[in-house]
């Protein structure tokens, strides 16, 4: 039976004429009901042939299906076991106490009364001396309740890094603050919310306080609060009334069964929130810092390095495994530790480091001053050099007169520099350079000027860009008066506004030759495709840093080593959720004193470091200026970087993020509204990690939130180019030729920059033909008619590097 096929007309009867015209109707040759049985069954296979058709082995099919089902069952069981393990680790009786952070969304919200109500509920109205963690046999739960001080950004950030649950507290009778977009969140609350999102929100809940007792008004006001606040929090965040003991009781029953979610970056390293910080001085002028608390996330090896937030990286002297002072199994309801029991805790076990296995505290590489010395070449190298010399001897290029050997090396063979204009006279304006007889110090015959300038340029290697040296002028001078500081701030704001209006444009100085002022710059034929050697002319700081041959492979190896350490012997590692005392050795006394004082007002965090994470390299962050910060952020300014649990001082360079090029254009300021790349000298940290950037405002004021972002990569070979644009203006225009002035101020500069391509703001491209006169004017040839109101530009580039900070950590200053 054929379906959908229109056969030609075979009937002998005349075709039926359609009413709309003379076209003939085409009918099917036959219908299905007229077909014979044989034609209807022609597509079926006969019984005799069925036995001849080979069928797959039923047992093999059955076995494959069984294997597939078994594999799916194993995957389900593994996921279930992983989930059960996570739940037991976070909510079991042996897990570390859950950290509950109470954060007030506005200054008028009273969090102290809520903290007292929660502690009273967990401690069953016991008013004795409480340990920082509270054990509640009724809820089978251990918890630490922290109050985030409203207005202290640093303390709120440190608490958010440790929190298992952040409870945002809103007051129903809050009035709208001036300038705030939400009735229940003030300016500081909105700023902290954005910081918490950048760090990664753990499990969250919103408590609604001060609801009226009248049921109808209570429900209406509750709906109003939820509708106003729901857009600020994750979708799974729930709202709870929290005025009475019954409200808190209902929440605690839900909370004890809740599966906590924490950011992924916190699961990669062991960390500890200090319950107690004290110090023991030694004879070397330093001291041993003792930090006591619950170890979280992962096991910690005594051979690992640890980082104390704001203080730096250190080695461990020993780890003491202590008896849990807040165990659910050992304590009866209403039985709490007194002050003597808190101070005298039994030591169960002491772990000492193995000198052969302990990770060395290596921060900077020690450069070898003789590493760059020239060695005598071997015979094979000399023969290879002779062969290359003979091959290149016959290659000659036509270059403009006045071009040095260093400039000639950057000119491609097919560039427009070779004289194509009929007006060029080879004997006057051009010279033939023999590439086989290069001498960097000068040229023979007519190259006297180039010889003199090349010698001068060698002496100018340390000649710095004025803007580069002035980047931190205000910061380096600590004896400025108030008027001088205000004047410097005004200049920075003016430079920021000018950079936004005329990006990269600079003027050639009148009193200094441009070839000296911009001696470190060079031209690029194409920013995207032109090559730039990442190992060329590196600064001295690069001899002090570390680099990876293959960062991805090293990252996998480090994480694999950390996982293997989880299965290590109990003589080297303490298990997660243990109550331990870390003895951190060789801590400067002034830093330890600051930590002891700081531990009374905000959490002191110590975290274990992965392999290589104490060493210095070049880190690249994806960064965005925070919307609440209005002051300009200049490149190479001193900033405080919070990367995960770590804190350090950096002086970054900013660059645009290019996805289609291996080069990135430097930005003089961090502009708002878009992401940039911040490159810094800093201790190695393996991603993913969040970034919070603070800017110091002096000793009397707390640091201000400046930017947020995340760690992108570690790569010292990433090329960041500083671009400048020299501008000139047409004086006389004759079709595609023009006399341009004010780009340079003497003819020697014109000859020096002659190989570099010029372009205009209206889209023309061309080259410099020759200087005109004695005041720096020049004749240019372009690829089209130049308009009188156009601007002629020249782009120059040099590689930019971050600045080495004077101190690595905030407490070291």
C-alpha cells in the first residue's frame, strides 16, 4: 500500500473539469479497500523466514539491562550516602557547633534581645557562665550565637565567612531611611548584603520582629514585609516571626533538621574560629600564639602551614587535641561549664610536626645574581650561529633614514614603512640595513645620530614614566598636611575625569625629547595579533616570585594531595569537628598582642593552607568597583584584599578583560559599571575564591568597601600593556596628504617615531613621510582624504607590572 504518492491518471473516462478553470483533477490509481490480501500483507515477514533472521542473544540483552540497572542503583546509593554523611557531619552530635550570625538590616533593629532569647531557649533558661558554644539536649543541637555589630564592616565580614546560618533581622515598625530604596534595610545593611552575596551566602533566614498582637494587622504587616524583602534574598530563604518564645521554638525545631548549605570555597581548606587567643613569649623576641576552637570542614595536618587573618602565614609548633567542653553526650540538661572548667581543659593528645615532612615557610624566591651571566658558547652553538649569519647576510630591507637597529627589529617586512611613494628619495630619506651585520650600539655610515641616541636610550632604562612614579606619591608621603591631602585628592579626581573623557591621550613634553620621555614604549601593528615576548625585559621583582609550568595540572595535584591527607595517620592529622589548640610559632609579639585584643570584639580565623600557598606569584582577579564607593581608585594604590579567609595588602594594576587576545590594555583607574582585571603580587591561592577589596582611610577611620570580585588565574606571563596616544592636528591638507603639527616638537622625534603607523579619529590610517621644519611638524600620507577637523593619533605601548607592596599583611604595618 502506497501512501502520499500521487500516480498519473489511468482511467479511460474523461477527466472531470473543475469549476475554477480548465485544470484536470488527478485521482489516485486505487483505494486501499480494493487492494488484494497479498498486496496488503506484502510488508510482513513470513513465518518461514522468521527463523532465518538472526536475533540478538536474549541473555546478553538481559545482562546489559541488569548491568545498567545495577549501575544506576549504585549511583543512587552513593549520592544517598554522601548526603547522609554531609547531614551527619553538619547536624550530628559529634559535629562542630553551628554558627548562627544575627545581622540587623537597620540600625533601629534590636538584635541583643533576640540573641538573649535564643540563648535562653537553647540553655533552658540557665543563667550560669556559658561557653561560647551552647549545647541543647532538648533540640539535640550545639550552636554558637554571634551578634554582627551594625556599622562595623570588618567584623560583619569575618562573621559571615564563618557562619553556618545568617539570620537577617528586620523590624516591622522600621521607618524608611532617607536615601534607602527599602523601608526595612538601611544603607549599611544594603552594603553588607552585597558583600555577603560576593562572599557566597550560606543558609539564610529572615526574622520579623515587632509585629503587632492583633491577628489581622499582624498578617497584613507580615505580608508587607515579605513582599518588600523577598527580592533581596535567595528564593529558598524563609521568613519567620520571632517575637515570642513559641516562634523561636518552632524555628529551632525546623533548624535542627535543616541541611545546611555553605559556599564551596569554604570546603576546600580546614578552618577554625578562635574561642580563645593567648600568647607565650620566647627568647627569640617572638612568641607562640595559641588559638583554641573547633576545627571545621577538613582534617588539619600538623605539617601544614596556617594563615591567621590579617597576621600572615606561619608554621605550627604543635596541635593539642582537647576534650570537647560542649559535648551533648556527656552533659546533662542545665549543666554548664563554669569559668575554671573553661580554662582547664583536658589535653587528650599532642601532635608534633615532622621536620622532614613539614611544609617550609617559603615566601619569596632568592634570586641568584650570577644566573644571568653569559657563558662561553659551545662549538655546536658557534657553528649554528655562523650558519644563521650566512643565511641572513643576503636579506636586506629598505628602512627610513634615522631608524635604529632596535626599531628595525620591530618592523615587519610587509609593513608600510618601506618607501612606496614616488616622492621618496632613497639616497636622502631611506637607508638599506643589512640584517646580518646588526650592531645594537649604532649603525655605520649615516647612522651617527642613531648611535648617539641608542647610547642615550641605554642609559635611560631607569627613566620612569612620570605617571607611573606618581601613582602612589600621596601614599608614600606620610607627613602631608590636611590642605596637601585635599589638593592631591582634587588632582586625582581631575585626572580620573580626564581619563574618562580622553582615555590614554597624553601630550608630548616640550622641554624633554619625546624619544627620551617615551623610551620604553613601542608601536604595535595589531594589538590582537602582534607578538610580544612575555619573558622580555622583566622587572627585578620577577626574580623573587614563583610560576607554574602547568597551573591546571598543579592545581589538580594539590587537591589530590589534600584528599589523600584526609586518609592520613592520626599521628599527623586531627579530624574535622575536633576541639583543638593550635600552637603557632614565631609570631611577632606586636602582631600577637593585636590578635589577643581583636579576639575580644570579633572572630579571629585561622585556616590551613594548601601546598605552595605561601609563595608569592602574580594573581589576576576579576574585579568590579562597588556602587557605594564614589572616590576614584587609581592603579598601584595600596588596597587591602580579602581573598577567602586570607587578607593581604596589594598594589594592583587594572586592565580590560579581553577574551580574543593574549594581551590586555591597562586602565589607569578602576571604572565603575564594568568588570576589570586586577593583577597583583600576592601569596598564591587556588581558585575558586571570592574577593572583597577595602581601601584604607587613615588610622582614625575604618577601611571603606571599594570593590568586589573573584580570583581568576595565576599567571606571571599575562601581558598587560599600557597604551598612550600622541595626538596632532592637521595644519594643511591636500587630499590624502597632510602637514600635522603639535604631536612632536623637534624633527629628531619625528624621525624616531617614523616607523609607527598613525591613525585618525574619523577612521583614516597612514604613515609619517618626513619631518617639516624645525618645530616638530611632519608630513603624513593617509589611505583617504583627511578632513580639517580630524585628529591624527599615534598609539604606543609598554608592558605594565604591579607594584611590590612594602608590607604583605594589614597587621604588619
